[in-house]
């Protein structure tokens, strides 16, 4: 029972990490885009 719960938590946190990574990548792209616009 306990190991199943732990596996579920692990899977959930993996998904959270993936979501955060995707968000931060989008943010980085937006930041670069803004920087480029400022320099042009």
C-alpha cells in the first residue's frame, strides 16, 4: 500500500517538474524575444 502511494507521488512530482520545465522554457523564449526587440 505504502509503496504504491510513493510511486504515485513520484509520478505526480515528475509531471510537475515537466510542467515547470516547459513553463520556464517558454519564459526563457519570451525573454529572449523581448531582449531582441529591445536591441533592434
